[in-house]
C-alpha cells in the first residue's frame, strides 16, 4: 500500500537525482573566516537593524502626528460647536431683549400719548374757561358802561 507521503518522498528523491550535485568552490572551502568579515557582517546586521528601527520610529512619529491632527480636529469641531451654540444663545437673548424693549417702548409711547392728550384737553379747557370768563367780564363791563352811559348806573 502506497501512501501519499511515500509518493511525495519518491518524487523528492527523483527530483534530487535530476539535480546535479552542488560543487563547493575550492577557495571558499579552504578560506578561513576572518574577524574582519565577521565584524563586517555584524556591522551590516546592526545597520540593517538600525534602519529598520529608524523606519519604525518614523512610522510611530507619523502615527502620533496623525493622532494629534485627529485630536486637534475634534477639539476644533467641539470649539466650533460651542461657539455656534453660544452665538445662537446670544441671538435668542438679543431677540428677547428687543421684544421686551419694544414692549416697554410701546407702553411708554402709550403713556406719553395719554399724558399729551390729557395735557391738551386740560389746556383747551383752561383756554375755553379763560375765554369764557374774559367774554363774561367783557359783557359785564359793557353792560355797566351802557348803564352808566344811559344814566342809570350806579357805579
């Protein structure tokens, strides 16, 4: 019984047989590892790690900047909303005060008109009375003058 694993192993072995054996270069096998090469490899790894860390830091800074911008925009929206509400409230207060002022003006105007009318009526009444009294005095004086003129008068 052949299983799936056996078939795969057979294929792997067949694939290996088809590939020519890798020959190692005679110079690399014989060449000793120098400390300078080892230091250079470490330096390259350190530089790669440094660059990766620098990219992470830059990404973190950019993300922090985006967060700050979002927070600033949110604060700006809140401030604008509060400002709009304060302006609307101020407008409502102004309109209410104007209505009250117009009402007070109307009442004051009505009182002024009433006082004016009463003053005019009183002035007209005094004028009529004065004229009436003047005519009456004139009439009495004329009567007395006629009586004196006609010789009937006791002055």
